[in-house]
C-alpha cells in the first residue's frame, strides 16, 4: 500500500499545477455526475430487480395480446368489413411501430420505473410528468379487463356478475401481493397460453375456411365477395366506407393499447437497457405476424353482417372466433377458447395494477404524491401503491347494474383515449430528447441503442396520435348518434390532463425545459458506469426461443 502511495506521489511531483487542477476538476465533475445519476435512479434501486430478459419480453407481448383481439375484433369486422378491418389494423400498426421506436430509444437512455411518465418530467416539464401520471392512474385503475372477465363468464352461466367480480378481484389482488418475479412468472405462463391460442385459432380458422370442419363448407374468400370488402357506417357510398374504417381505428388502438408497457418495468429488470431494446424490437415483429395473420383468417370465416357480431347480445358469444367455430359445427373448442381468453383478461388486469402502482410510486418519489406510497416491503414491492390501486377493483360491480357490454364499451373508450394521449407524450419526450442531444453536442450515435429512422418516427406518431384522439368519438357529432356516455368516455381525458397540468404549473411554478437545460450528462454517465453484457448468439434449436424470450 505504501509503495503505491510513493509511486503516486512521485508521479504527482512531475505534474504541473495545471495538470493537477485538471485532474481535480475532472474528479469533482464525475462525483457531481454520480450524485445526479444516483438521485435519478435512487428509488428504482429500492425495488426488486428480479425480472429477467425472458420475463420482460413475455410481459411486453402479454400486454398486447388481450381482450382487444379476442373480444373486440368482431366489432371491428362488423364496423369496417374484412378489408376495412385489415386496413385499419395496418394503419394503426405503422403509428405504433413509430411510437415504439420513440419510447425504446428514450427508455434505453433512461431506464426507470414508470417509463414515459418520468421521461416527460425529465425531458419536457415537471408538471407534464405529474399530469400524465395522474391520467394514467385514472385510466389504469378503471377495471376494464375485470369487466371483460364478466363478459367472458356469461358464456357459461347467468350468475350475477358480482360473483365473478368478487372471485377474480381476489385472484388479481393475490397475484400482485408478492415479489414482481412471481408476477412475471405467472405472466409468462399466461403468455405461452396466449401464443398457443392464437396459433390454434389461425390453424382452426384455415381448417374451417378450407372445408375441413364438420359442416364441410369450403368458404375461401366468400365473405369478401358477399356481403363485400367494406361495411358502410353513418353514411352510404364511399363516405360510409371511409367512416367505417375510421371508426374501427379506435378499436384497433384499444387492441394495441398495452404495447407501451414494455418500458414501465425498466427499473425492476436485471439488465434494463438491453432487455427493453430486445423486447421492444421483438414484440413488434411478433405482434405484426400473429395479429395480421389472425385478422386475415378471421375476415375469411365470419361475415361482417353476421348478427352475432354486428348486433351482439352483450356476452362473450359475440366473439368472432367463437361465432366462426360454432357456425362450423365444432362443439368443444369454443369452451377452450373462452377459457384461454379468460386468462388473457386476467393477465391484462394484472398489468393494469402493475402499471398504475409503479406510476404512483414514481410520482411519490418526485414528491408529487404522499410519501406513504414509497413504502416497500422486503421483496421490493411498493405494497401501499398496489393496495391503493386494488381498492378500485370494486368499480367493476357496475356491470351488475348495467349491461355488461355497455360498461365494457365505456371502459374501452377511456383506455383508448388515454393510450392515444400516452403515444402523444411518448413522441414529445423523444422530440425533446433529440433537440437536447443536438443542443448539447451529442449525436444519435451516442445513444446506447437506436433504430433506423428514429429521428423522424416521433413526428409521425405524434401527428396521427393527436388526430386519432381528437376524432375518436366522432360518431356523437353525427345527427342521430349522440350519446353523452360515449362523448364523455372518449374526450374526458383531454380536459383532465389540462387541469392537472395547469395545477402543476401553478403549484410548482415549473417551466418548459429548454434543450440546453435537459440533464443529459448524468444519463450518459450512468450508461458508462453500468455497462451491460451483450446477449449470447443463439444457435440451432435455441432460435425457437424467439417466440417467447
């Protein structure tokens, strides 16, 4: 030890005062950057970091394949027609792809719990992060998926919806009351079931279409010819077909609403940057393949004028997949499909609790909510935030006093509008990050992970997300279609975010951050201080893990 000290002293003798000052300044600067980085990521370090890349990848997939695909796709088909449905899904998918690029690049630079909520506070405005956090909590605690469970259960029984709200509400609470690794493993199992179900539906759909079902009726593209490629809504002719497609965009948005969840658990993953990048890239390809194949097959085996989907009775019997299977004469499979769809709804309900509780924890860490929400148990679980979110599950009892389908529709509109608002903020976060990079002398090559076209993706997704949001409830403005419940659920999120944003501006007296004021140095310092090993290359049969890992 003394030898090392002597050598250092000898070296320092030959250094000029200018060199010593430079070394001291650099050391002080590094300590300051370390302090800033610790402040940014401190509360994340109190949470469990037990989510592996395998679990992150599956959770990102599970968040997208849900009741939107299994229950709402029939309504989309009835609204837009077969080709119209495919067009709306592809159109929305391009917006999602651009948005996914934006959120992934920002998250890989700043992998933190609650993702884009904290990004808004860091890159744009302190008050914007607060307003978006409150709106996301509002959207996530609305038990959309628990009400979907009630819809699914009506396929088997006429028991009161309150019974199922109670039973499955308890299940959701139990799943979310332990380590996040426990949640991740359960979601992995649900995810495998979902993937198998989608593949099964594609195969069964092709068998039905080609005449292999018990009724031996070969359909081909019969329903594309009669009743036709498009459905007319609210008007006739080309205008009616266009409005049908545009109306179905809202359902497509709801179907894809969980895709941004990939960034929410970054603070609880083992190697967050590489895990988020890999999951985000793979989930888009997986969804593109599974969704569009499923939608194409569905459009071939169910007519968009079938009363079961065009005028549903408010139960799971209106699921287009169940309708097609029943029409073909297959008796047992609809029950299996509904059982897996039930796990899908439970999975999505769990994700809502995870999402809302982590956002509450993040807001509390910025002193925007009471510090009691920062309480964490020995397993790294923010149990007070989880308990608060679970306390809203009884809202699903509304399905006991109203038509289940109507309540599900209200919740779906709320989820869609909040999703579009999230996409807008994600795009704004990325644009603000890009401006800050240029202003402070960084380039896109300095980012830990980047995508081709990433600089322009945010502008594309921002433009269409705003258009979708403003026109999401357009039917209420057409004569004869006014419904206050639809108007409220479609647009209430806009004044809500403005109210909380204004409150934040007045209470904290915050300002929009200029590109020069965005604290980028601590983030790049953290990238250097926490290097992550690359993934090993897959060989042979290992490449099959692309489906789930």
